[in-house]
C-alpha cells in the first residue's frame, strides 16, 4: 500500500471585504498526496513520449475516466484516455481519443481538458493551439471516446478586458438563473493572465458577464501573475467552490480556492490568502516546465475526493481529501 505524504493545508485568515474565508465552507478537508510517484508518465517514442499531464477526470460506468494531455517530441499535444477502478491505478488506451484536425488546432494541438456532463452528453472544454493562437474550444461525446467538435467558444484577442489568448473553461455543473456559467482564462492589457466569467443558454454561444476579471491577480501573492480555473466548480449550499491555479512572478504554480455566490456566479465571496497545495516532489519541480502543480481534475468516490494534477508539465499526480 502506498504511503501518503501530507502537504500542510494553509487555512486562510485573510478577508475579502468583510467576509472571512473559513475552510468549513469547502466540501473537502486537507489534501494529501495519494501516491509518492506520478500515476502517469511519458512512454514510448510516439504521441505521449515527451509529456503526459494536465488531466480531466469524470465518473463513467462506475469507473473514473481520465482524459490527459499527451505531448510528442515535436511539441504537438493530443488527448489520451485512461480509466481506473480505484482512482489511483489507470489503464491507458493505446491511441489518443482527440488529435489536432481543425485549423485552430493544427501543429500545436489539443490541450488542457476539462469535463462536465449535462444529461447524457459530456462537454469537453479544451485549448486549441495552432502555434500562433490558443483559443478555448468545445467538443461533445456520449462515450468519452468519440468526440464531435463544436468549434471555438471564446476567440482570442476579443472580450471586455481580454487582449490575448483564451483557455481553461470550467463550467458550473448546474444552471443558475436559467443560464449556464463558465469561468475561463484571459490575458489583460498588462499581460497578466486572469479569470473571466461568461454565461450561455445553449453551451455554444457565450456572453461575457463582467467588464473586468471576476478573479483578478494579487500583486505580491502566490497568484500575482496567473489566476487560472482548475476543475469544474463544486456547488455547495454556501457557494460555488472553485479550485484555481495561481502562479507568482517567478511562475511557480500553486493551488488556491475561491468561493462565489450560489445565486450570482459573478460575486466573489472569498479566496485563500495562501495556497493549499504546492510543488514539493522532484517530479513536480523538474520537468518540461519547472515548479508546477496544475490541478485540472477532481472526482468524488464515497467519502473521498480525488484531485488530479499535472506535475512540471510532464507527469500526472493524484492527491486525496476527505469529504466534509
């Protein structure tokens, strides 16, 4: 049985306005690494030889299915498929389930998936990169293997405050006020990456919901340079709990938590003053991009949450936390 190495949970004492963040608002307790080693690593000399990282995870037919970003030696990304009975040991398919085909994906590839389910359909948001532009895209499936592209959701260089690429679409799991809501990443005029929010009635056409970033960067903190959505948010009675990836001015990536109003996804209630997860292992510090833990997948199994993340843009790791 694998030994679990505990990573200290920093409970934020800072306040946002008059609202103090309390960990009791979260549906999970302290995170612990559930494996000392990566659970997925690059293999072979083909499509997943340079990196396997940044995974999305969803439950499907009593198993956990992972779609992960795989990179070849030329730097082109595809999405691989793996499944697990226990949340830690995954069996991979031999071939990718999504490869670059559209003009907005050519040469760069398909990157950084998030998964959400509505009815019988799985919605995959991902970054389409053509070595020139990165843009937030959508594909749909009924079986997580065969995907139908729906195109670019948020074009690059457009928006109320975004001046660059778009990425990382984390869709709220239920309609609020008759609309679907999605948190995403854009680039401000100051060339820092911050978080926006948009709404939709059909999951295909999206309208920006704020004039400024819904979750801005914070100079001098762990999220001073990048504020990027992680897994799809979790709805709780006390709010919309969004795990996010923050990077500082040295581009060290750590994990934070923000809570938005349950009836108004634009309204930020609180966020962590300190990260709850950070690079510690050698394989989280050394890779294609150093000093990165990038959380992108999360699934509940019984009384545990499993948290899946990319390590140094090369490996997949897993942490777990008790349900609370």
